[in-house]
């Protein structure tokens, strides 16, 4: 898919999910590098930096996106010439896409160990990483049931229940506001992540923090499935992650909204779950307590921490 088309698809959520947008951005950079014909290194780098900035601007919250772009663009400035730079981008992108897919498989194996035979699981939104754990538990022969939320306003829960049904996993489909009513029937809640901050807090689909609160009150385990490239290096320096707010028309039809001039729709897409409400994070490097987040950033993201601005 060409660069501008990929950027539009990420912005409009035609391509969505923190992992999927990261892989789509990496593929777009790789293909753009191939399509950029200049033989002048400086012009090539300028074009790629423009492409990277365009992709970075599409969605502000999922750290997977800037991290993937950073990984793909790494080493570009040190290239001998334009051809060398092109090869660096293409190899980095392919390696990132491969490692991102392998990370989901590792997370599936590690996360499935947290699910016991007979467990009732609650999941929210449509997370490839969280679903991989559930599907692997089923593949291992564990008898499991799932509660899946609807996920207003985009209804990503519909994608989730299709996947669960395809794997013949008995599933209860519930509206978002029914979580507390069912939380005592649940043994473990599993969510994905758009970003993990250095203090171990997790940014994920709006509603995740309410689920974590309900789980905490009911003494139900809450775990998060997140690849290491979803950890946010700049949060080590105290930076916060902007929470995307999408148009009110996604929540309330414009004709109805126009009849209600005193009503303003708020539509934040993500929320922050404090580390205290998360029991563990499943990464491809192992199961970690949220307090281990800074070490993931230091040891697995390849950032020069002294350069963080
Ligand atoms: P994976 C999604 O964001 C959801 O918040 C989901 O939990 C998260 O990305 C992680 O998804 P959106 O794009 O990378 O639906 O695990 O706003 O698939």
C-alpha cells in the first residue's frame, strides 16, 4: 500500500490495533524507500524523514507507531550513500515486521501459562496480543470461557467475538457498562496495550481502567499483553503520552447533535490504568511486574537513554 494511502488508512482506523499500525508503517517506509529514486543520500534521507513524520502524525497515542518508525530509520544517517540508506530502511523494516510477529507468538505461549483450565477470561477491545494468549490456552486443551466487551463507539468487540467464535471458544458478548455486573464470574482479565509507561501504567482502549478498577475490587487478576516496542522511552524523562480524542460524530450522529447545541460529545479513545491495578505484563521477553517497565525500555528498545529529550 503506498505511503499516503497507508497514512490515511491508519488515521481513519481502517488499519487499527497498536501492532498492526506499527507493521503497516514499517511496510510503508520500506516500500517508500524502494519507490524513492534519488541517488543523492541527503535527498533520500530528507524524503524518508518526511515520510516518517507523516506516519507519526496519524495517531498520537500508540507508542508502537513512533517506536516502529524509530527502529526502521535507525542507522540511516550513517549510510555510505543513497543505495546503502535504502537497503538499511528495507532490512530494518523487514526485520521489525518479522520480530513483531514472533513477539505475538512468544506472548501467546507466556500468556497462556497464566490461564488455568476452567478459567473464565474477560477481554476488552480487539488486541492481537491478548487474543493470542486466549487462543493458545484453548489450543493447549484448556476449557475456557470468555467475556468480550462491545467497545463503543467503534465496536472492536465484534472483531473479537468473530475470532473467538472461529476458535470455538464459548463467549459472552456484553456491553461495556456490564463489566462490573459480571466481574465476579471472571477469573482473569486480559487486555492489550497501546503504550506502557516507565512507571508501569498502561494506556489502552477507553474503558480498560474501569475494568482494572472493577477487577481490583473483586480481587480478579488483571494482566496486560504488550510487545516490548509498546513501551514508551520518553516517559522515562517525565513526558506524558497524549490521549487521542476523536470526532464526536463517532458517538452521536451529526443531525441529532445539531438539535442539541448545549451538548458537547467527548470521545477520548484511550485511558490510563495505573500500575497498582495491573498484576503483570506479558512481553515476548517474559512475564514482568509493571515496576519492571523501565528495565524493558533500557534493555530491549535500543535507545540511547542519554539522548532522550
Ligand atoms: P494489539 C487498539 O487500539 C486497542 O486499544 C488494543 O487493545 C490495542 O490497540 C493493542 O492492540 P485501536 O487501534 O497491538 O483499536 O494487541 O484504537 O493488536
